[in-house]
C-alpha cells in the first residue's frame, strides 16, 4: 500500500534532456553511423536520420544529455524544490549525486512519472558515460523487484495493464490538480535550449512538473494537494 510509505522519504524527480548536439551533422562520422544503425527500423521511409535526430536523440541516453534535474521533498506539509542545471552535464551530475550523502536521503525512495523506463535508467546511464558511480538508489543489479526503491506514478496507474500509457498532464486533469498554463511542452525543450539558449525557462518548466508529480502521488493516496515551499 502506497499509504504506508512515509512521504517525507520520497524524492520526487523530473529531468529534462536534449540531443548531445544541436543537429545530426554536428556529430562525428562514427556517431552518425551508429545513429543511422540504431534508428533504422524506427524511422519511416520519408523521415531522414537528420530529422529523426532532432525529434528523438534527446530521449536516448546514448545520444542525448541531461540539462536539468529537479527534485522535491515534502517538508512541513509543503514541497521543497531544488534544481540542478548546467550546460556541462558532468558538473550537473556531480552536484546532483552529492545530495545522496546526506543522512535524510540515505534510504530515500525515488518517484517519477514513467521513471522506471525513462528518468531513472537515463540518469544512471549518463552517470556511467560521464565516469561517475551511480548512487546506491540507482543501483538495481541483484535486487528483487520489491527491494528497488523506485515509485513510478505511471506504473501505479496501470494496475497491471501494461498496454496503457497516461501522461502527467492527463492525470493532473482527472485528479483536479491545478497546473499553470505553460508556454512550452517537452517537445520544445531542445529548440529552447539550442536556439533560444534559455535554460532557466526549461528549469521553471521542470520544477512545475515536480510539483504536479507530487500532488498526483498524494491524490493516489487520497490526500490533499500541497503547495510549493517558497
């Protein structure tokens, strides 16, 4: 039962990612060749490797990078949010990993929407690529499913129905969770990062998703929604 989990031990998390380079042609020949090979069966006949790179490279840890990680912890009945963002991914990840040295987060439980298929493995893979040992909470080898400290709100909503997909936005709507009207969505992040060079705008968007995520989890526990701790 998710009600049995102490919400103060849950670390709500969301990440924003982009392709490693602004365009396909900015990659070296080896990377272009491996991208072509990796995505050959995913692309439709009329979609070039170049176009597909802009659309999909950001969600593949082998070809993308993390530009923001926002986390939230419930404190005094409000959500305390902190973001890690940097154009230098390694510096961002090193700073993020330091939080797991604190006593409070030693036995933390991670929570994200679609986290088990995206956020958690993406972070772990980018840590390894950057030569950083993943914190204990990201290490899954040899653990039984019930020993892995990960909560996924998408998985909770499925109730065993593995064909189902539901967005964070839709869950917020059906649970009557007020969310501010964003001027961007996830599909625009790479453009805003590379063309507009507005990382802070992306950070603000990421933090809003963390607050929404927390309140969806609370609704699933039949609890009232909370506000952000300023």
